[in-house]
C-alpha cells in the first residue's frame, strides 16, 4: 500500500457518501451493499471495513468513535483498490477507457474477491451487475472531480 492508494481511498469514501446522498435523498433510490445482492448496489461498502474494525474492536473501543461508518467505508475502499489494482496490473484484466472507466474497473474487479469471500460462489443477478456498474461509474466520476479539486492525482 502506498500513500497514493490511501489518498484515493479517502476520496472514494467521500464520493460514495455524495453519490449515496444524491441517489437516496434526491432521487429516492436506495443504495444497498453489493454483498446483500440487490439492485442499485455499491461495490464500496463498509462490510470489509466493519469486519476489520471488529477484529481490532476487542482492544480499542472503536464503536464509540463518531466516524466509525466513514472509517469502515474507507477501509473497504482501500481493500477494494489494492485488490483491484493488483488484479488489473498482474492478471491484466480488462478495464474501461479513461480515468473514470479505469477507476470504476478497479473498484469492480476489487469487489470480486471480497464478494467471493463474504458471499461465496453465488452468482448475482444481471440487474446487480448493472447496479454495481452504474454506482461504480458514478463514484469514479465524483472521485475524479474531487481529486481534481483537491489536486490529487488518480
């Protein structure tokens, strides 16, 4: 893990909150975690982060922190980015064109091993694939905008 990946995970965390707010409050569309296997889903959820924090939680009372949800999303984004970057680079998996497409591809490929670990070899529906793609592209677009605003290279 390098600092660039951690910065990008922080930006993606903010982008997830923005996209979920727009979809949930302004458009009335509930965004569900991918690991629940329902349409309009987010590949970057707090599930992995919550599991990691639960392991640490026996020593440090993390549930008392105000930003527990943001920390869980950040850790999940970090894991998805690291896995996705590895899979795209080392296994030469296909990616979409452009910065937004490449970032969306990394998020989606990074979610695959997490999905297999948490859910197993259960094939999600076609609408779930579409929901993940739409959400990943929306998050990637917002993350690209935020990265440009904050002058962070993607």
